[in-house]
């Protein structure tokens, strides 16, 4: 008896495309996006609505807003929910002093949505147990955020790190420092050049 075995093509599921989600991205004001929402007291940073799919970032243009018939308030509500979902995926890396006191936290990932998580309604709550309820943040690029306690903060000790992350990134955001408030971000300072 002769048995012939024919090769069978492996059946593989197609890899699903990453979901497309709305985000409000902190971006440098010099980019001059069609829709730029100012950040209180900021001179160099704005928020702009963007559709993100994987690593692809597409800013909302006036033409696309008209074609999609979207209003910015609806985009903002969806973007804040998406920011919370993205925040839940990140694990803070805490940097502590020799006594074990947390000096700051760093959030890093290879996704352009990282910078948007500072707008998540639950952002401050996420860090409250370790850094306290009042927070400052630096957003040097789309992929990294520094989170500091506002009380007795030593954020200036990270100036070289923040400036380096800003200058070396293909997608810089800001060298400003922001306070997290219930109403959003408020610029409170800037890491100056040495």
C-alpha cells in the first residue's frame, strides 16, 4: 500500500490592522496644525487632534473635519477616553533617591500615543500614591513623559535628560513643564538651554 502525503498550506489568520483611534497630541506650536488648542500659559506647545493607527499619525485637517463631519468637542471626549486606555497599557518606571523616595516617574513606549496620556482623566490618580496628588510633567517627545511631584519637586535635576530627549527625537514635543489640573495642562516653566 502506498500513501501519498500532499503538503497542506498552513492556514494563517491575517494580522489585523491596528485600530484607528482619536487622540489629542501635545505638539510643538511651530508645526502649525490646522486645529491647535492652546495650553494655558504655554508659549511653545499646543494640543492637536490626530487619528493614530499603529505608528501612523494623521493630524485632523479642516478638509477632513468637513468630510467626516466631526466637531472638536466630540473628538476631545473620545480622545480623553482613548488616553485613559493608553495610560492603562503603560508601566511607570520610578526613579528614587538613596532613601527610597520617588523623585519622578518615566513613561516610555514606542507608540506615538504616549504623549497623549497626560490628558487622561485618571492620570493624576495613577501617580497619587507614590508622587502625591499634585503633579508636574515634562513631555520632551511623543514617546516619553517625565512625571514629578509638584511638592518639593526636583524636576530641574532632569533638565539634561529632558533636553536630550527633545533634541534627539524625530518627533519632539516640548521643553516646557506643565502642571496637571482638573481642567487640563497649565505651563509653569521651561527647561532652559545651559
